[in-house]
């Protein structure tokens, strides 16, 4: 849970600095519960690296590098989220009586 609090703090800081508070609702508040569920499989070291790369790029004013860091962060997150969804779909299929006996 400590990682999730730090991750939230990092993202909220980026949104505030970018003067895009709408991102709080559009992205974070909607994805937060999913991140909570996927946290067990997240790669914390890679997240810290991606966030560090983003901070360095922002400090330099390097938009393309910031974009690459955000892209890498999203790819990292997808590696935790996609297996979570796959397991949920598989569990739903096992529990769906309409799918049994066919």
C-alpha cells in the first residue's frame, strides 16, 4: 500500500504541475481501484525508473523524452493490468453455468 500512496502522490504532482487537474478524474480516480487490485504483480523498480526518467525529462524541458518515459510507464502498468483482466475473464468463464456442458 505504501507504493500505491507514493505512486498516487507522484501522479497527482505531475497533473498539478501540468495544470491539468481534469486528469485526476479522467485517469487516476478511474484507474486507482484497478491499480489496487493489480498491485501484487506490479514491478516497483521499473515504475521508479520510469518516474525518474520523467522527472529528469521535465526538468530539462525535453518533451519527447517525457513522452517516452510516460509511454514506458504505461507499458509497465499494462504488464500488470492485462494478466489481471485475463484471470478475471477466465474465472468468470469457469463460474458461468451457461458455458458448462457445451
